[in-house]
């Protein structure tokens, strides 16, 4: 019970802060964007769809649907058909650009599925996992959880423009928290995390140790403490501009709340909704 933050000798139980990798990443990038996303009600108006997000969602949904099928139907051709079925065109410049990326997404999943032994059954697809630590409850939805050689493996699909490396896998707080939460939820060891980059057909992998997972947890707990303090102070009447300052940089170009942030608009010029597509 001590691991859950309870101290029976001195005080009331510590309230654990529930966090997801998305929340932690938003806070780290820009506290103002965190406030607008998770706390402001009504939330400020968001910008329109981004083509790269649309593309990524289509690929993720197609692969999820593929693993929902019986093993003998998980063919590369079926994967392409699922991309076409799931396809949306929000954020693209025009129908011609959307058609190019629809074909490209189909090719990515075709080649990816061709490289897999699709007869295996993942232990989780779009699986929600959760685990308490001393100060937080880390939770989130994992693209895929494999079971190999007696251990869980966290698989995260990527469709961005940059090829990823083992350093990206090692440094991903999201993957580390997923590994921690998956082993708690599924009661099996989990140390290996993988980034599957479909455009390049590469896999970036990392084998965590207890020490490396612990470092990620400590950073997550520190961020969660900051989030909790700022949120509670805001409820008590604190100044939102002081508690949740804007952090400007390149990320302001694609911020959903750019139209509501004068600092972000002044920091960098805006970009088109299709600018972040993989070339």
C-alpha cells in the first residue's frame, strides 16, 4: 500500500494524479495549451484538421480493423482495402493531394502487413492500460501489445516524416509509461518498446531496465505535481496567465489554439494544414 502513496502513520492518503502521455506532453510543450485543452470550459475554438493527423488516424484505424479479423483474412490486400474504407480527406490541400496520400498509405500498410506474421494474436490492440505509482496513475491507449518469448512488447505505429532511431524509442516517455502500465494491467513482464515507422518500413526498439523506467516515472511524477498544483491554484482563483504561461516555439505553428494565442501568432508564422505530411 505504501507504493500507492498511503502513509497510515502521519496523514491522509495522497491523492494520486491521473495522467496520460498526451497530457504530460502537452504540459511540457506549453502550459497554456494544456489549460485550453483540459481545463477551460468552454474550451477555446480549435483550428481545422491537420492532414498528417488525418493520415495517421486512418493508418491506425486500418491496422486495428485488420487485427479484428480472423488470421486467415489479415492479408496485405485486405489492409489496403481497410485504408480505403477508413479514408478521410480532412486537412489536405485538395482532392489530388488526398488521392496521392491515400495511395501512399495503402502502400505503407501493404508492405508492413507483408512483413508480419499475421497469424499471431496480439494481447492488445488499442488497449487501455493503467498503473499507479507513488504519486500518479499512469494510463493510456497502446496501439498494439505483443507477447513474445514470455514478455510483453509495446508497439507504437508512426507515420511521420522522420525516420526514427533507438534513441527515440529510449527517450519516449509515452512508451515507458505504456510498458509500466501494460505489465501491471496484464500481469506479465514488459521491458521492450518499439516504434514501427510505416513510411520507411523500419523498427526502432529499446529494452528498458528498471532504472530507465524509473527515470521516466520520476519525470512524469514531477510534471504531474506541477500540473496538479497549477490546476488546484487555478480553482482557488489563481491567475491563469501566471499559472499556465505560453511557451512559444516551432510548436506554435501547428497549435490547435493558435487563433486564441497572440504570443504564439507573434512567435512564428502559421503553416498550411498539409505542411507536416511526410514527403
